[in-house]
């Protein structure tokens, strides 16, 4: 083999090694994000569709689920947009609305999203359906997450609109972190539990943790949680990234400089 060919091979190997050491984690992170998005798009199903605990009314244009314990004309009328109740706006951005509402003495959060576009609407599950599915998925895996009460999805050719209703419970994680230091020990327990199940939240922060009356921690904003396969290298990298993001946000709220341990 000529000297130039040998030199070219050596330089190629060195280049690949250097490139890989610098950009490998970023490349794997981007690939994993793409996989998660594809999974959410093509996993077209509705959890609890056969569960007798839920009253269902299903058609192509409209799908309605409601837990029997909360099923009333007032609640169904509200989530379908046929009855009006006083609401408090919590968040609004790009067709996504989050509100607080009280119905029959119970406090709920209602999230609503409108998706426009033929192809996007045809192939992709609406965000509220993902929250519904993930709430039940988390329960199956032993992860404490918000409790879906009712779901409505209205689907047309060029637009879909869905709303999910869940109980408003507990204390905001940011407020709890400002009050007591031992709260972080509980958060680490949640992280260990997620690690055992290889689950990524994708927006793991104090704002998305709620402390319930029994002092347990509940996950909210779960529309993008995802479970990775066993022995996944990418999962551990993603988890480390999530912990790093958690530690870098809203430190001024804490009484001490406390951070979660890297997994």
C-alpha cells in the first residue's frame, strides 16, 4: 500500500475518533429525540379504551372518555364545550391553553390544544391524547403522575382539538423546595424510580413536580415522557442531561445550594 493511502487511512481514523469524542453525546441525543418524536407520532392508540371504569362515546369525529366516579352532565358538557364554567387561565401558548376550573366542588386542570394542518392532523396524536396515554402508562409502571379524569378529542380533516381534564392536587414543587431542604431527598427517590423504569420526562424541573397531601411527589406535564429499552446507552446520557438541566434552573428559590446527584 502506498504511503499516501496509509496516511489517508490514519488521518480518517483519527478524524473519526476526534469527531466522535467531541460530538458523540450530541449526536446520540439528537437521534434519541428523533426516535421519541417518531414514536409519539406513530403510536396511535387510546389507553383505557376497554376499561369498564371509564364511560366512553367513540366515533371518528369525536372520542369521549370519562371516569365513572366523576361522570356528570356538567363535567361532560364543560369538557365538550357545551357548558360554561368560570375558569382561571394558567398558561397559553401557540394554540395550547391551560386553565383551572371548579366543577361540582372539585378543582380540575383542563388542557386544550388545537392542531391545524392536513398531514400533521392525519398522522399525529394530539398533545392531550398523549397526556391521557402517559398518565395511565405511568400508573402501570408505578410512577406517580397526574390522574386523567376525562378526555375529548374532536377530529376533522384539517384540524383536531382535544381537551384533557385532571385533578388539581397538592403543592407546587417550587414552593415546596423553598420551604424545606429534605424535599430534595424525595426528588432523588423519584429519579431512582424513573431510572429503574428507564423513563425520561423531558422537562424534569421543580415546576413539574407536585407534593400531594400524603407527602408523595407527583409528576405533571407528562405529554412527552418516554421509556427506553433495557441497557440503553442513550437513556443514561439523556437522564444525566435532564439532571443537569434540573440543577441549573431556579436556584434562587432554594434555601441552600442543593442539587440532585448525577445518576
